[in-house]
C-alpha cells in the first residue's frame, strides 16, 4: 500500500511537471507545414482574344482568380506570378525575361490579391519555362509537396529554356513539386506542351473552354494541395549492384531510372517478418509502344526469391508493380533444425531490383531518367492456414489404397441396387 501511494504521488508529480512544461515542449516539436500553392498566369498579348463565352481570355482568368481567392482555405499559403505582363516592346531578349511575382507565397490578403490581378493587361511574350523555374524558387523547398497551377493560352515563345525540360529538371531535383496545367485555347501544340509539363511532375492537364470550367478547375487544384499535403518521398539513389545498394527502411522513396536500366536497393528482413514493396514509374516523355516495369526480390547472392505482379492504377501514364515475401521453412527437417538451434536474430538482406523495358522514341531526351516511386513496408508475417496432414511415404500410399477400396465397394453396392430397382419396375 505504501509503495502504491508513493508510485501514485510520483505519477501525479510527473503529470504536473508535464503540464507546466507543455508549452516549452510544444515549441520544440516541428510545426506541420501549411499547403503552398502558386498560380502562374499568362498575360501575353494573345490573352486579348475574346473567344471564351464572348469575353477576353484575360477577363475570364481574372474572374476565376477572384472567385478562387474568395474561396481559399484559411490554412493554404498562396502566391501569384505572371508572365508577359509588363514589357510592351519588340525586343525578344528583353521580353523573354518578363515574369514577376505580384503576390508573395504566404497567408493571403484577399483584397490586395484581387487588386493586383485586376490591373493586369495582356502585353508581351510567353516565357513559360522561365516562369516555372521562378515559381519553383518562390515556393522554396520543404518536407511536403508544393504545387504550381499554370494557366496559359499559348506555347512558350522564348525557349530556351524549354518548359518541358524545365519541368523534368525540377522533378529531378527531388523538390516534390507538382505542376498542374490549364489550357485556354484549343491548340494541339499548346496541349502537347502543357501535357508534357504536367506529366513530368506528376500533375494534370485540363482544357478550360468556359469561365465556369476554369474557375471550378482552379478551385479543385488549390483544394487538392491541401488533400495531398503529405510528407514528400525521400530521395534515394539506387545502384547497379546489390552489394553497393542503399539500405532502406519502411517508407516512400523517389528515384530516377534510365531507359532499360536495373536499379538495386536493400531491405533488412528479420525472421517472422514479411516484406511488402511496390514501385510506380511515370511515363513523362514519349516512349516506344512495347514497355513494362518489373520489381523483383533477390537474395544477396543473386538468387531470385519472388517477382512482382503488375498492378494497374487506372492511369495510362503510370506503370506499377508490387510483391510480398517472407522467409519460410521448406520442409520438416528445416523446421526441426530451427527448433533445436538458438533463435536467429540477424536480419536477412533482401535486394529489391527495379527494371524497365522503356525505349525512347527518336528525338526523346534520355536524361534525366524516368521518375520512380518506391514504397516499402515490413510487417509481421501472416502464417499460412494449416491443412489436413495426410502423411507421407508408405503411410500416404496405404491411406490412398484403403480409400480406393472403400470407394469401389460403395460404387458396386449402389450399382447393384440401381439395377435391381430398374428390373422390378
């Protein structure tokens, strides 16, 4: 009883101390980052065209921006960048540097943001690539995904830098940056360029042909920034051999893989554990028709343990595969040996091999490699359900013989009964 009272007193003292120290400890814990989004608007001369519901493209975009700013979730940090908005001259060298951030990324002053957008007038060139690179710098880096929403009615008129190559460059930096694109003109070249930008970063492309479509889509993308606001995958570099591969623990990892390459990673698995792994590879550029992705688990000596099965995601721009593996005894002798031996605690190193059979089309850039996302989990192995033990060797043979005799006897008796009944009737 005395010990119990002392323990209770100590526990209450610790709780009181924790309560008093609560604010100091809370300050030490990292504060979750808010969703960060930047809207990039094309204000080049072509935005004067009055072909969306009888209104100019820039007027429709301004209305959409106002409605999005009004509906912006409180926790979202928003920035706005424009391109082709200030230079009215003909000097392409100067005009292709024309991009400015008119609203810095952060908590939004709605009145100031709408006022800044309302003053925009279609003016100059279309430096999409430079604007994307600048927008990535505006958003900075961090542990969570950032998003850019690009709204334009034309293709880049200032390359280099080519906007598609800029998108691949940003994705290869491992900054967890997603670019969603919105096209305001029914032009095939624009569509292909915007689709390339989106695919390279894991984003989406949408053609907006009305003010309502544009507003709804921008709202959806800004809200998605909050829905997908999760910790970004850890960037890792696979190798071309198992013994030099990085050692991975459960988590999500991002890498790049060249065409027709094999990349190795290592995962330690202890007895009684099961490895579950999946890989997804994005088709961020034009490739030949025949292709595939393969995920294998091998032993350190190269012996294949299991190979993954394709796992359709419903998307045509992403290929996935997954596998499960756990160590099991193959026969009774092995089981008896394990029971008599001392418990084994050393983990088994399993090598994961990601392979692809992609082939680039003529003129397709080979670098950087294709984006890869690898998910690894290690859980307690689920034992297979026990089945009836029918024995083995001579015991099994005798059992089958007796079963055959009984079956034949029963069949004969039933046949005789049926024949006798048939004759009587």
